[in-house]
């Protein structure tokens, strides 16, 4: 399945995920699990446009990683609003970055719901670890 990502969303994801990885690598404020950091590294190396999500397992990994990115983007936005003021240029830019990550994550979550429904429809039972890993969704 294809996860569509606009240029603005791509820019926001790249910047936000980069900050999370930088903070993770330096032992900074982000307490992302190693799996999330590995997923973000892979995502950043492949993030040039729309994303191909082939399995429910991959969707779930991406969702956990983008959730960590979203949490960091919100924390950053909140800090900038408090440190400066709500209409400050940095605060407004942080809001848009947060909003773009939020909308991509929402589409990714909906994709996961659709994948689970298709797995249940085709197998007659809810998705489990095996089907999440083995059932593929072509682009």
C-alpha cells in the first residue's frame, strides 16, 4: 500500500525525525527505544516521497516511530510557545511541523486499520504476529 506524503509533510518528517535521532544518539531528551531509532534511521534513508508499506508489521513499526516523532514535535512546539509567544515565527513553524507529522500519522493509522480488516476478511480471523509479518499488500 502507498502512504501518500506531501512535500510539506516530507519536510516536517525529515526535520522532526532527524531531531529525534540526534537526541537519541547523544542521550538527550528523547527516550526512544532502540527499535524506534532503527526504524527512523531506515525511514530517513528511504524518505524521498510516498512510502510503500508492504506488511502490517511494517505499518506497526512505522506507527510506533512516528508516534515518538509526534511526541517530540509537540514537546518542541510547547516549549517554543512558552519560551517565546504563540505567534512567534519559531512557534508557528513548530506548530505546522507538528500538524504535518500528526496528519501523516493519522493516515498511517487508518492504513493499519484497513490492513487489519483485509487480513480478517481474507483469513477469517483477526491479524496476529504471523499474518502481520507474512500477508503482503502490493502497491
